[in-house]
């Protein structure tokens, strides 16, 4: 099996649409030999991750939650602050949630690279 390298420029692209395209390439859904139980996807290199667009009021309205397990230990962070800290995390998280959560997911996510 031969894996290709797809280079995607994220500048001006909408987050969800970009993540959908990347998830399909990582799974190998565009290939003729696609079967859901095998990992036959390609490598994906995303550049300009800090220049993605988000529509509507999502920069302030979308929240990411973490829970420490302690009472009162829930913390939230907006998309705007996550983008300021690490824009690659936002794309990686969106792509990860678009891939089935099974044993193949970690290997698919490893093939997602970010280039400056």
C-alpha cells in the first residue's frame, strides 16, 4: 500500500470544512480500495493553521470543557483563547472527533502533520 502526502493550505478555509476534508484523506475514503476496518489513509500536511476562519459567533460562543474529577473542577475555555494559544490543537481536535473512535484512530491522527 502506497501512502501519498497531501499538502493543504488552511489560510481562509472554514474550520469544519477543512476538518472534514482532512478526516476523509486520513481515513482513505477517496480510494477505490477503501474498507472501514483497515487503515489505508494518506499523510496530510496542513500549513497556515493560524489563519483559519470560523463563521458566526463561534469564536466567543464555542467552549471547550475539561473536568478534573473533583467537585467544582470543571473549567471552560473559548475557541478564541484556544486559537491564541495553539491553533493546531483546534484543527487536530476537530479532525479527531470526525474519525471513528476505534483502534485505528491513533494511527490516523499520527499521520496529520502541521507545517509552519
